[in-house]
């Protein structure tokens, strides 16, 4: 797909029309004399339609669709439907005034100096050494191929599927770059830029709080982050309290809500002489 020059311009209608006309002209000739040429033209048309399908598939962002679906109006309608509500025309500021959004903000980075003292280690020596060990090329490859191939692209426009399909050709460069950052504290300056996108939480949003910001990271940056996360995942159960329900597999943040509701329900139903009480603390 990437080696077709017309894909960069996106003029699918023109290319498909030209190839349909070529095939139509070839079909008007005696088929017995031009079967090979007809097959070649049909293959070219199928290639163009397949590329167009994948292009609209990416824009549609419907993960339950799989490769091989027909190129129908669903892809076009879905992409157009997503584009309209995601466009930000303006927001209401803190004073209640409507302000049109122009340009992009570039806030200064605050210097944060946080020192954690008196935190006792909860990990045994064996797990601590495992965390401090060097990463391998296998860690990088496994993480790359575990990523969703068609997630939203970053600033350079490359999807994870590009790295997966081209792994045999680029694995040395990708592995060397990732391991230099992971094992040698290399710089990520060349690929740590992100595209911040605001996702509306409601229909017709007007306030900043109506949007949920997400950062579209470079695939290479995500691979490095996921490699580190995969290693930490093995020790989370040893450092996270049993009372905490977030960031633990098979635990839901709603579990604590259910426990709290049941405790209050029990207190209300108690008929003993000595009553109990619950204290609500604002921990924020």
C-alpha cells in the first residue's frame, strides 16, 4: 500500500475510474484474444479497491470490522460521521465567554521537584533484580506484535501495522533504538512528540470539561513504554494494596463502591443497643 504513489494524494475515485474504463475497453475486444490482459487489468482494479477499502477502514475506527469486508458506503459514512462532532469550533472560558479556538497552546513546563522519603521497599530481592535487569530484543518484538495494528496514528502517520509488516527489514534499527533507550538511558527526543486530540464526552460540547484529551504517541515511543509496563505488571500485586481496585487485572474500581454501599446498608439495618457510624473523609 505504501509503495503506491497515488495513495499519498488519496485520489481513489480517479484511479478506480481509469482502471474501470481500461477494463471496460478490454472487455469489448474478443475475450479469447485478450484474456491475459483482462486478468491483469482486473487485478489492478482489485488492488486499487483494496487500498481504498483499507484507507477508509482506518478512518472508520470500527475495531470489530475485519479485513476482507466489502468496500461499501458504511466506511465513508462512518468516517464523515466521526469528523463532524470531533471538530472544535470554540469553547466557553472561565468567565463564561464564548471563545473561538485558534492556533494551539504551548504552556511552559513547570519544574517539579518531588522527593519521596521514608517509603519502605515491598519487593523481595529477586523481584527487584528482575526489574533492574536489561531488556532484550525479544521483549521489543513481542511488544510490537502485541499492539493493535490500526490504532490512531501519531504525528508521522505511521501505524503499528507498518512496523509489523516490515519487521524483517527494520527490526535491527527498531531494536537498537529501543534497547538504547531502555538499557542505556538513550534520548527519546527524536520520537517523543505527540498529537493532543480532544474527544467529546457529550453531544454539542461547549466547555473544556466536555472534552477528554488524549495524546497520540509515536509507535516507537509506545513500544518502549509498553515494554516497561509489561515488566512492572509482574510485580504490581506485591506493591498495590488489596483495598485498591484500579490497575489490577480482574479488579474493578466499582468494587469499592459496592463494598461501601453494603457497609452502610448493614449499619442501617443493625438493631443493637450500641450503634455504629461511618466517617466520610475527603482525601483529595
